[in-house]
C-alpha cells in the first residue's frame, strides 16, 4: 500500500511539474514569442492535453496493465527530457525555433493528458473508496504538492536575483 501511495504521488506530481517548468520559463520564451507568450504556450499545452484526455476517455476498453505502464514510462521520460531541454536552452541561451517549441509543448500536453487519464484509470483499481483514501488521493496530493516545487525554486533563487538587480 505504501509503494502504491508513493508512486501515485509521484505520477500525480509529474503532470504538474511539466507545466510549471514551462510557466516558470516564460521570461525565456518571451524573447521569441513576444507578449502573447502565455497565450501561445497555454494553447499549445492545453488543447493537446484536452484532446488526449478526451481520446483516452472515449476508449472505453481497459488497456492491458503492461501497455499502460509502458505508456506512463514513455510519457514521464518525454516530460523529463523536455524539462531538461528547457533548463539547457535557458542556461546556454539557445533559441528554440517557435514552431518546434510549440510542437514540443504540444507533445507535453499529450503526454500529460495520457498520464492523467492512465493515473485515473489505474488508481481507481486500488481502492474501493479511491476518492477518500488510497492511490487516487495520493495522485491528487502529488498534483497539488508539485505546485510547491516551483515556489521553492523561486524562493531559493530570490537572494541571487536581488543581488543581481542591485
């Protein structure tokens, strides 16, 4: 049970951390997306996320657990790679072409939508009252807890940013 809760927490956090990394990189992306940066990135992420979740919802058949595990691993690997790409591009001042960036953000939306759908379908199997306790609650806690990570990063870099501004 403990491993189920921990893994559900991590999977729930993974879907939030990707969007948070995009959101925290707005000042970097604004260089080549302009003032509408949040609108463009939000549309590129949210629309594919919605379509992916809708497609998973419309697939009324339960996928085999091994296939779902493979899909979740693939989604996590892509989202982690994308976060590392943002970190590398921002720290090395590498400009990502706008079309390619929108494509990558869209793939993140698809990966996040698939992950959220898979998590919801799998965690419901672990507990009869999955919304009150168990894997579903852990996944929701992970999603909420992941919001704290960018806040902690920003607070951690605040002294350096203030020293650089003065």
